[in-house]
C-alpha cells in the first residue's frame, strides 16, 4: 500500500531535539476526524505506531465506535520518522538518510503539543490513546502534560522499553543494515534482502506462539504458512516503508522511558507517580514485546492506574485492528473510560 497523500501539515519550524540536534524546517503531518466544538473541549489525541501512518489508525474511528467523529474531534499526528512527518527519507541535509538524529518520545510529544495548542488552540484533552509506540506516546503525554490529559488509555505498549524488548529491536536493526545494499544508509535501491530478514524477525514477535499453532492467519485470508510470511509480513515492510525511517523509529522505541522527561532525571517511578489522570493500560495476554507484567509493574505507581488484559492469542496484534473480538474489547474499554469522570486541572 503506498503512503497516504491526504495528510495535513503543521510547520514546526526549527525543532531542537533532546539530543541537541536541530531539525530545520520540520513538519508534523496529521489528520483529523470530526469537528472541534466551540469551546474546544472535545479533542482526542491518537498518535501513530511503529511504521504506521494516520490511515492505519482508522480501524478504531467510526460512528459505531467510542471514537465517534460525530461526537469527538480526533487528531492523529504522524510520528517524526514515519515518512510523512519529517523523517530520514525527506529531511534536508545534514540530517538526511542515516544521519537523522535520535527523536525521543518526549520530542514527539513536544511537537504534538505545539500542534494541539498553537494550531488548534486546544488546552484540554478528554482522552489520549494509542497502540504500541502510540501507547508509549500516551504515557509520555500523561507525564509531560498532566494538566491537559483527562484520561489515558495506552494499549499494547509501555512507559519504558524493557530489556527483552530491546533485544528484539536490535535484532531488527542488525538484520537490516547487514544487507550490503543498505550502503550505510545511502542506498539507491531498497535493500530487499535486509527487509526480508527484518520481516522474518518481526513475524516471530508480532503474533503469539498459539496464533501460529492454531493457524489464525487463515482468518486474515492467507492460505498457507508461507503465504502469510510473504503476503502479510514481507509485503508490509517492502511496500512503502523506507529502511532509514524504520531504523529511526527503532531508535525512538529503544530509548523509550518516561523517566527521561525533563524534571525527573531518569526516575521512571517518579514520572509514573506524577500522572494525575485515570489511566487504563491494556496489554495483550500473549504480547511478546509488552507482556502484561510490565504494565502491572508500571501501574502500581500511577495513582489512578489500572490494568485490563486483552485476552486471546493474537499477541501484540490484538491492538492492530485485525481481530474483531479484540477490537470490540478495546473499543468497549475506551467507551467506558470516556463515560467516567476524568482529571480536570
């Protein structure tokens, strides 16, 4: 699927990142669903995930969903690095291609904060929610801007990237750059061998062991094990996903930790304790990246935090909108959270 062309652009200007590098003329691509009301009190923020675009979030938006555009103004910002916002594939020298600097979750949220406040004039968010890296951004929002976030629902993601998760990320990066065609990031044609190896590693982590044992991939329309590996995994990463963009987002994910928010000096527990809003974390039962025990650890520090495990065998992709039962579970939980009182600063 080619990259969408319907994104709107917010000009960020020169953005100095936590690393000290400055992205000059930076842009934040985004899309909105619904209409902002007169007092600007109905905005929901729904960030994107690893390699996802705003269109990949639309499965949870609809008039039959809790994220109903007839009621809410849903803002979906594309992460820096995803190919639509400023990224290795479109950045100007000297930060083009493999020279793109580290963008942290805090950097991502700082840019989104500017979009929400400067462009739309929004001062409160009834809900921030997101899947995977979108969940990481949800946690970051709740820590960085507790005065704005009324409710938070991160699903299949975490407030800090665990060591085992980092092993997965480093295996992806190593496989991709090992292809000679990668050419230190200045490739003239896609490093297909590296992308294929990248996709194979992802295939072993994205869904659970039970998913494969039960051949649940048949429910997605695939006719054999190999058909799924090629048609789902390889096709996804070879179809419009730039390798340098994939690596840039890995670096964001790898360094994820709300404790690195300015003012907390790396103290993750203190950062989590600072969250004021009700927060419902929804890990998937068999997620190999973000197992439920990680979120159970985090929520013990959040004053109004709770965990609700998404049952089933779909692993991380319980949050990907592919399984109707999981989608209904997530949607119902979001509806329940929107119906309860939120934090008002």
